[in-house]
C-alpha cells in the first residue's frame, strides 16, 4: 500500500466532533482504522495544507513520525495504534492545530525489526523534519531506537516496549506511554493472581527482553503459596502443546502475558490438551484480536492488562466519536495511539516551541490527564509515575459506544498507583515487592 519512495498522499475526510461535523484534511496514508493486519513498508506523508473548517493555516505543518509495525510478528498492533493516532491528530487540527499550525503524520513500517526501526526513525528525522515519533513496539528494537534518539535528540513515545533497558537513567528522549515496564506489569499480575487465590500457575515466556524479564520477575513477586512453572518459546512459535504438557495437571492459572504473539494459541491449546485453568492472562494486544481468535470462550476466565481506563466517561465519549466516524471499535491500542497524539500536542503547547529538545524538556514537567488510569507524569528518564494497571475480562454484550461490537470489557482487578520503576535496580521499591 505504501513504498519507500516517500510519496505524498493527500485525502480529505470529515470527522464528527462533539456537536458538529468539521471538514479537515486527512493525514498519513494507508492505515486501516479497524485494526486489521497492516500495510507494507516505507514512509507515507499526509498533507494538511488544504485543511478547512476548524483547522489552522498558520504555516507549514508540524510533523510527527509514526513508527508502526504494519508487518512482522507484531503487525496486529500497527494499524489499531495508527488509527487512534490519526484520529487524535484529526481532532487537534479541526480544533485549530498546535501553536497555530496543523499536525501531520509521516508513517513507516518498522516490522518491529531493530535495524529497520532505527533506519526509519533516522530517515524521518533527517528527511521529514519530524519533532517526535510515536508507535514503537518490541523491546529489542526499542532499545536500539533509544540510543539513536539520544544521539539525534528527537523524542520517541513507545507504545508497547516493556523491557527494563528500553530506558536508562541517562535517557532524555525516550518515553513510555501506555505499557509500564515488565517489572511493574508482572508485579500487577502477581497481585491479581493472589487476589484470585490461585496456586498452581503455568507461564510461557517469549525469549526476548519483555518475556525474559516478565518470566524472571513474576515468581519473585508472587506469594509463597503460588507455584510458577515456566517454559520459554521463540517469537515465531505457534504450537505450544509441548510446552503446555510440561505444566501441572491441576493448573489454576496460565500466564500467557509473557508471550504476546502467542496468547490466543496458548489459551486454545491449553484447553485442547485437557487442562482447565480458571484464569488465563493476556497482554496489551487488541481486545478484538483476543475475541476474534478465541471466540465466545474468551469469557472462560480470560483476562488481559491495560492502562487505558475504559470505564470512564472520557474514554466512552472518545470511543463514541471514533466509532461514529470510522465505523470501527475503539480498541485499546487505538486508544493508546489517541493518547500519544494528544500527549505530544500537549507537550508542544506546553513548550511553546516545535524544537524537539524543548518538547522533551516539557514532558518531564507535564501532568496530562487523558484516557489512562492516571494522569501521565514522567521521571527525568521518561518512566511513567503512579500508573494503575487494570486487568479486564469480557462479557458477550455490546457497549453503548459500539452497539455493533460482539463484546464489552469488564474490570476484573485494578492495582493501586504504582511508583516509577528505577532501571538501575532489578526490583520494585521494597514497599511493593515485600
């Protein structure tokens, strides 16, 4: 759908805002708002120079890079995140833009490959003059990208890169958005498992930064009465039956959170083997992906994590507008993309400048209340402060904001606000880990 020629694509569309339809120029390219698996490589730029209605016209657009996995093992994250990011930019432009100028997205298919990620980012900085980039998924690629961002001094806002070394205490141009580090996420799951009273727990671990960290830390956080049996599998694995057969026959819970690409297969194959855990856990993949892959059985004790607070009126209002405009469900990665777009815009306004370094500085002082469980606040090194993690389940009933959707989400467990993780340590603060 897009190629490496940096071709420019202009299209116009109308969005529904709260009260009136406003005509605006579309942004960035070929992504599918519904979140189906993606487009193929390269960069595409959307022009907003023909904006009308509420859009601004005070100079050249401010460009933001969208580093999305439209293909590769995490392709299921790319289009949903891009759709939310695009929707946020549409709304911002319809409301007058930022600093009197429109925002414009330039997208690239990173394939979650470390070399492709860094090369795409570098091209967008050098050739497209982006002030920030959003969307990275996959921890090994994000670690490489962080080093390049520090060299080029253009901030990156990560969607789903949870390994500890994605950030360091010296980081000044890398920020997490919706996924806390693996230590924090595994701690939240340990509290959930304890709350559910499970004892025999199985876990399948992805052999990368996120999976390895999650797999190593969960047993240390769980109470002594919870036994964790784990097995490691590669990112390309689809047949988890041999790993599942290593698990206890009286399994109470199966942790698939530590292997995001394999979660639906792990769920289905666990029951096919004859085990019947009361709880199986997912990650921050699209909620619709789990439903589509598992079906109505997703109500059989399946729960996944998010920091998007889908219970609030703010989320429901945005979700209603998104569904009315696109005809698609406002899935959690779409909400994450929306948050990233609004966050970057808020930082630009806060800094009063389009200088990337000023934007990064503004982020370290920002308190941005958005669709997440807590306002976004950052440490000096770009880590989320005081975020709450929600574990959600499913009911086979459509939510009011998406009347055609076959399911709605239910809150199963919520942590207290969790302090920022310190990347120089291997533990959460003693007050939490004890």
